[in-house]
């Protein structure tokens, strides 16, 4: 008989074993250990053991689901109106789909009981980003489209796809910044400067990047003046190691230039990539929403390859 219960302090080894039993995929790191889960999941200040629900048979965990909430408007605490099922994994077995459906139902029950008025499927930077660096890539953008089992589970439970992110990657081996007249003009006007990681701007950002050091770059006029572009990246660890590469991913990029915006952004990103080569980085990832047209255009100009999509699912709570 299978029973369901909240997380216990003795569960990390079993959860790591369930994780390692999953089919090989770019969506999940493969070398999961209890220590990694302790550092990157259970240590989060908004972790609630009742939101991590395990399926257990003969006292052995065989699957789990993790539910959580997004932040309030001030980014100072949780907002229980928006709840999400961040991750659901079940060990390979014949009744896997049945267990997955029951775990999802119990995740929804947990979220509703705590006030959720909208249910989501998948974690994002604004919805319980417990698994940054463990699932997905440079950002939490919901469920990867290549993770068909999770996508089909949410669709079968009447979730609708609400947003998607386009995931781009660039192999830096042999990369050279492009050269044309417009880019040469931008290069003569501006310089890319690496800065130290700034302090978190909110409680929520501090929670998400608590132990992660980020790289910050700004694009400054050579003739003095404020930055015309800024970007933050991080090293996508431990996930990049499971890919067998040294990778960096964009957390955010802002361009303030009012003229030649695309050329400025293209020069900025290409120069960042050139500097990353000097740090031993071999791959760069960008995750962009469809309305982030400037970033998408830059990725296309620099010949980033679109390798996947991140899907966020949504279902209103019914009384």
C-alpha cells in the first residue's frame, strides 16, 4: 500500500536516490546528493516541510512533489495567493503515472489550504525557485518542453500553458565578436567593465541567490557618463557540471541606450562572451520571454542556438 506524508529530516538520501533514478536528461542534474539538496533546497528560508510531500511504500520513498509560493509585491515575504507545483519526480515503476497524479492532487490540496487562488505548474524566479541550478538551466522558467512527462501531467490535470520562455545557447569555442561598420562605431564609443557582485535588492532576491556569486558587467561611455547597459550572469552550477561544460547564464540584461539599441546590445553581449572565454567559460545561456524582443534579436545575430522552451502552466482554483 502506498501512503503519502510530509518531508522528514531522514528523507534526503531517498529523495536523492529518486532523483538519480530518472532518465538521463538535460532538464535535471544527474549527480544528485543529499548535501546538494540541503544546500540549495532545504536551506531556503521559505522551505516548508509540509509542502514537500512523499509517496512511500513499505517505508521507502518512491516519489515526491514540492509545492511553494511566490513573493508579495514588495518582495519582503510570501504571497499565498499564487502557489505552484515546483517539481514532481517518481521512481521508474509500472504505476508511475498513477502515483504522479496523486502527488499532484496532494500538492494542489496543500496550496489551496494555505490560500492559493491560482495554481501554477513549474517553478520560476517569481514562484518558488527552489531548484535553481538543479533543473532547467540559467533560470527557472517553468517546465522544460523537452520534459514531456511533466508537461503531459499538467495538461491532463486541466492546466493551460500561460507563458513560455525561449532558451538559447552559444558555444564559445572559437567564438569571435562580429564586425561591421555599426558595431565598430559602438566599440569606439563604449567599453565593457566587469564589476563586483552587488548586494541583493530585496529579501526575495537574497533568498534566490543566497549562496550564488554573480558576474556583473556594465557598458560605459569612454567619454565618461552613466552606463548604457548592464547585465548579471552566474555559473549555472551544479547543473553545468552535469552537462560536462563550464557555463554561464544571463540572469538579466538591461539596455538604456536610446539610439542604435540593437547594435549597443549586440556589442555588449559579444564583449561579455569574449571576456567569459578568458575565464574558461565554454557555453553561455539566455532564457527570454517572447516579449523580450531585443534579447532575442541579439541572440539571433550572435548565432545562439534555440535549444528548448520553458513552459509555465496555470489553473484557477475552483470552489
